[in-house]
C-alpha cells in the first residue's frame, strides 16, 4: 500500500459520503482515533486541508483521488461557519501548568467575519466539537477551560486555501481528461 492509498483509506465516510480526515487513524482498520485527551476522534478540518492540498498536487490524479478531493471540498463547504470570529481579550495574568497567560479567547458574532471552521466536528452529528484536558466533549469554546482556550487553536481558516485552489484544480483536470 502506498502513502496515497493509506490517505484514501483513512478518509472518513459517513452515510456513504466522503468527508475529510481525523488527526489520527487506527493503523489496522483506519478508523478515526483520539490523539491527546483534548483531541477526540472526530472530523478534523485543520489538518485535512493540508491533506487535500497534497492530493491536489498529484499530476495525474486517479478517479479515487479526484472523488476524495471532491468529497473533502463538499465537506469544507458544508461545514463552513459564517458570522463568527475568535477574539483575543485581556484577562488576569494566570499561571497554568504549561504556560502563563494574560489573555483569553471568546467567540463573537460578526457579520463581516471571514468564513471560519471549527477545528473538530463530532462524528455522526457534525456539530463543532471542543474538549478539555479531561477528555469530555463540549460544544462551544466558552465551555473549554481557559488554559485550553488560549493554548490551542480551536478554529481554523485552513480549508479556505483548498476552496480558493479548487476551481483552478478542477478546471485543469477536466481539460486533461
């Protein structure tokens, strides 16, 4: 099995529809696996964007690679969040186990905000997913303890890079067929 074959095997399929990838996958059956305690088995937009850009760099993509890319693009479009942005605010200087911080992060409504994606989406429900160090899922950034809110990137803009490149990629590969 090639590396590309492994990537294709790991792509999460739900209800016979391709989505994207998890941060880690089982080495035997390729199913999503949790990583660190606050990185649950989930649909992961941040790292998946790099995978899709890699697949788009293949000179002569197979039909399977093309379907993989198209499924991921559909997922990125479907999982886009509009009207929200993450704002960094001042907060009391606090020493945490791994860092000291004098800021916090909050999610605010902003009709002019760029499209954004949650880093993780819950398998099955596709709800944005967050987690504390205790490994228990929560469903908003406000429910994440401050140490994890400021010490981790819970939202991402990475899928936009794929969406920006997709129309040129599809045009190039339609003309090659």
